[in-house]
């Protein structure tokens, strides 16, 4: 997975959480951001190897 993509999606999720109108939406977007952070950590633990997305 491409690290730049994961970082971008994490930041978008955090911005969406900040802009969310309700508590449930905030929680959902923050949960997505946490999931992206976990994926970023796994890629980094594997030596920082990232793979480009296919078809983009």
C-alpha cells in the first residue's frame, strides 16, 4: 500500500471528523483515521516499504 495514500486518507478522515455535524459521524471518521494510522504503522514496521496502488 502506498504510504502517501494512507497519510492522505488519514488526514481527510480527521478533517471530516472535525467538520462532522454529529457525535456518531465524528466517531466514525476518527475510527477510520485510527485504522489508517494502524496501517501506516504496519508498513513502517515492515521497513517502510510501500507499494503503489494499481490502476491509478
